[in-house]
C-alpha cells in the first residue's frame, strides 16, 4: 500500500534518539512523551540503512504488539508514504526503500527463545523496562549478525532499578547511550492528563 509522502515533526528528545549514532541507544521518557513513536522512527531509519535485510521489533507481550507497536509503526509507514506489505501469519512487515525491501518482524519478548536462529541487521525492544531481566536483551544482541548497522535499541518509562538502569543508567558500558524525555515535552497532551499525573505520581 502507498500514500503520499509527508514529513513528521519530532520533539527534541525524539530527534536526539532517532539521530543518535550510539550502538545501543535507549529513549527513557514519561507517560505520553512519544517513546513508541521515536522507537518506530528509529526502526525505520535502520530499515533505510539495511535494505534487503531483517530487523526485529519487540514488546514485552503480544497484546502490546497489537495495541501499541503495530498501530504506531503502520501509522508512521502510511504517513511517511512508504510502500509496504504485511503478513499476519508471520507478523512481518516489508517496507520498500530505494535499495530494496526491508523485513520488519514483530515479536514478543516473552518468547525470546524463539529468536534463536534469526540473523538481524538491527533490533529493538519497546517498553523494555517492563521486562523482569536482561535475557531477552542478551538474546537480541546475539542475533545481530547480518546487516550494515548491527545496532540494538530500546525505549521505556522509568520503572525502578531493573536491567535498563543497570545497562544505561548506573554505569553504562561503551556504546550505551541514554536519551531522556519528559511527559511535558509533548505539548499536544491534554492539560487534564498532565494534571492527573502530577496529582497521582511523585517527582521520580
């Protein structure tokens, strides 16, 4: 399917994330800050750099793929005017670039063991802070073996001191970069939503 080519406006933290040259960037932001949009735009940028290759996009659960990732990704592909195909049985998008097609697999991190055998050019986990541990992340890294960028990326909301904090916040290793965004950076959110968060959450 194809639509007319348009441009999208990114918030500063989204642009910093999308344009990051870090090997393992992570977008950490509050509710409604546009994390998943930034995540999907970053993924499309990886497609542009890896035409003819495969990338993987994951959510912690299958319902999150259906309810969050797919609508956001497909909406952006349509808005930006790229030709694409979708296979429901394979949960795979094929997005067309000048250099060829890029395959985008949608997968659940709950079943990360099934990623074994994949050869990926890039891969990312949205809402990675909701995972219990780093096993899915490590499996993802082990699959980066066929492409031009071989980068892994993530996004999420601050949820304590789980593996995301260990990898990106505490004492990050070489290649790991944390980009932060705030809920209030999204001026399109209703004022009532912002007020509700401030009334019911502390500063952390």
